[in-house]
C-alpha cells in the first residue's frame, strides 16, 4: 500500500479501476511480500500471478520458476495455477521448453523440486511445449 502527494490520482477514464486500486486513499500495488526476521520486506510475487490453493496459501509462481529454472535440461519455464474438478483451489502447473538436445520426464522435473520447495508448492502437473520468449 502506498500513499503520497506526488502519486497519481487515478486511472485515466477508468473510475472502477481507480476505486478498486485506491481504497481509503491508499494505492494497493498488488505486490505480495513477507517481512524477514531482520525487518526487511521481501517482495515475492504479484497478487494477480499468485496461485491460491484450497488451504488458503498464496503460492508464488516466481519461487517455483526459480527452482525449476535450475534444472539442467530446462531452457524456459512458466508456472500457472490450474484448477481441477476434484479439488478446491489451484495447484501449480509448470510449462517447459527443454534445451536443445536435452530430455527430461515430467516425474523427473517434479522430483527435482523435492527438498527445494515445500510440499504445497510442488508442481502437480508438467507440460512440455514450445513457449514464446
């Protein structure tokens, strides 16, 4: 939340967006963060990009992507929330483009995350395809 006498007064010709973003005189950025034990705030993701699972956890797509990006076969990765008929909330789904000449299975990609991510952040599904950069 931000407030300043030099901040914009609203969105041009968009009263609804202005009212939604500027509740009670404060501008809601939509950024999600955590306060470290030393008092610093660390931004984790944007609210519109976060995945919300059935337990109410906000899962950062950026954190999952950062782990998956370290896999030696991964060239490009994008993580999104996926809804399933038999579950409440969303689960992480990872889309990949592998490096030229490399191979990896979906199970291998998921296993790579074990120990690097908490269980609730583990990708539930993996899709291999061409991703535009």
